């Protein structure tokens, strides 16, 4: 899979236009990020589906906290229907700092994610569901019959990666650096050793990517997503890249308080190197090639670049040059 993530911080019509550009440029999957402070991802994905013919479309990634899991299953099934079977569910624990704005505690994230997509699969199979775990559903069912929908788990930590290897169709590894992806691939393989569903798991790098003809402009555009990544990274991940954990904690505090510019200013060169793929097209192609040694697929995530429309086409060429 050669995928791209679009962020509905843009007007929905612009997201749809970028989805069409991505399809024409050769991408085969379009995901929309899911945060309460952006526009509704499912409205955006509906417009992307209408503007395209072949790309898969889905949330990248939805979380099972700000929307009830049964409702989420129905939203994804509806998207699959309107896109003529192109729907995909990207599901993960969600961004801690953003969810905290809603007073949401990410209680038992691994169980919540697993239970969410297992219940969704039962609903999509036409079953009525009674569930009492990290959430409650009583005699829940859908009044229509969806098709089978692939599930990709957004993961970074070892336990979520193993779970994805055991249960999911694919895993969106929240990483951009070969060291992280090599380590993640090993954790997914540990889960695959006990796989309980048919077929191989598609291991995809869900990498923050920023490309422009001007490398400095591309790196500057990467600061906002890298700030969020650094703030949410576990200590072993920070240590792997020589990132100061106290600096990462400070960034997280700035984000939670809404001081975004201050948070972005705290991003270091080590964070940019470890947590994104960025630069001019040649630099990005070289980094993508290194990533491709450790994964089956790549999804290019936010910010894409200072000029998103130009970045989509530059990215497609970089993917071609990298052979991924």
C-alpha cells in the first residue's frame, strides 16, 4: 500500500481535491486524521470517496473514546458503502493530549482498541452484539449489511504492535525512522507467531512526511506534527534518538495548555531527525528507501509539506525514486 494521510484542518472541499490529486499521482489509499478540533473526518472522507474511483478511504486513525465503538463501526460501514467497498478502519488509542481536552482518560487502551474492532467485525458480519468490557453494548446491531472491511491498528508501543500482529489486517506503525521501524517489525512478528486470523499482516510505516523543493521550508513545516509525536513518545523511544525527555514533557505541557507556537519552537533537530521524513525530494526519496527495508507499505502522514498540493506530487515522485 502506498498511502497518504490528509488532515481536515483544511476545508472539506480542499481535502477532497487533495484526495483526487493523490489518486491521480498514484497513491492507493487516503486516510483522514481524527481530532475533535479539526473538521469531521467522515464528512471529509465521504467527499474524498466521491472525488475518486480507486483509492481506499478510512480514518487514520480513529479512537474508541470520543465516539462509542458501535457508532464508530457504523460510521466506517457507511463510508465503505458510499465508496463502493473501498472503506478501511484505522483504529488506535488516540492522542493523549488532545483527548485530555475532552476530559477523557485513555483507560486500558490496548483492550479498548482490540474490543472495538472485534465488536465492529461482528457487527459487519450481521451479528447482534452484547458486550461488557471497556465499553458496554446491549443487543446492538446494524440495520444494513456491510461488506468485510480491513482493519489497520495504529501502534507504537510493544504490546499494541504485538496485538496488531496477532489480530489485525495491518498495522500503521507510528514511526518514521528505520531504527524504530526495525524494532516495531520485530514486535509485530512476535504477535504474528500466535496469529488468530487468516492472512498476513501488512506492516505500514505511518510516517510524518514533509517535502518541498526548499529543504529548510520542508523541515520547518514538520515542526508541528513532530511536537505532537515527541510529546507522546515513550521514554525508550526518546532515548533511542537522544531526545531529552524533559524537553518532550515540556512540549506536551505547552500543547495541553494550547500554547502551540511555544511547543513547536521547542522542537529540536534530534526530534526532526528521529520523528519525521523531511527535506527536498531527493532527501525524502533517500529516507523512504531506508524505511522501505523494514516495512511492507508506507503511509505519508501530516504535514506533507508547506504546499500540500505540490507536496502530494513531489511525494509520488519520491516514492517512485525510492521504489516503495
